[in-house]
C-alpha cells in the first residue's frame, strides 16, 4: 500500500469511489473497446445507483468513455461533450446478484457495430476491478499492462502463449484462467510487469486456438 492508496487520487469530484473510480471504469472500457462508442448503455448497481447522481458517478463514467482522467476539469460537462462527440448515452439502475455495491455494467457499441459489455466495480481510493468482459469472468485492475486472451478450451494453448511471451522476455506478474464450460471458450488474463510491443501482441493473437487477444495499457497510446 502506498501513500496514494491512503490519501486517494488527484481528482475532480467529491468521492474517490463514486467519482474517480467511476472515471477509471469508463476509461478502461473505452481502452478495451479501442475507440469512442456511439452508443453507451450504463447500468448502475447498489450505491452507484442510489447516490451516483449526487456524486457525479454518471458524469464520471461518461467522462471516462471520452478518455478523460480523474483530474480532468471537463468531467462536470461530460454529458454535453458526449453529445457533441456523437455518443448517445442511456443510464438506468440495475439489481445484480452478489455484486459489489459500487458496480457498473457498460454495454457499448461502435459506429462499425462492434460491441463490448463490461462489468466493473469501484473499490475505494480510485481503485477498480473489472469483473467480466462480454459475459466471461475476469478479475483485473487495469493498473498494469494486461493481456485478455479468449481462446478455445483445449490443451496446449496456455503453454504456447506463455512460451511466446517468454521468448520476448515479457514477465507475467499475475495470471487468471476462466472458462464457460469444458471444451468451450476460456479466458486468460495476464497482468505484465512492463508494456508489451505491438508485434508480440500480434504474434499471440495469431496463435492457433486464440479467438481474440485484447491488450490494455492505460499509460500507452
């Protein structure tokens, strides 16, 4: 734990969990999508739904979708800026079973029709956790360079991915494995110590059995 975990982030807004964390949820979703969504359905659960309007949670998530950071002074005007950018936003409460009280579900669509659904929670102090992507379980913060690999659930794929990464001296800090069912689709979430080069990410995405490879680096372009 650092002094920033205790004091909280530099931010615009009254609450590190309801405002700064909400901005980061929106921004992680934007980076995972790869571009500005033209439609954003935002579902707020628990405390996010009950007190989110007063804390600016709704505006904060929209600001994150516009790729703003928690200290951006434009956050209070995010609804207007979203309209000007051509993003249609709908916000409503939702009840989720066994979810953290500060949880949002974002259903996003790009101009080309590509979609992303992400569930994420704000844990306090500006920290967040992504819980699922497109219905597949996950658990990562987005604080470190992260590979999210969707693959066929069959033997050997994990070894191939690990071998490919080690061949480029990429070090995996944490790794989680999930699957929807035996022999179905699986997800690998790998948080790395350092940014990964684009050619390495392409090499992983082209491995046999890899369905989709998404790279998240909040400090990169």
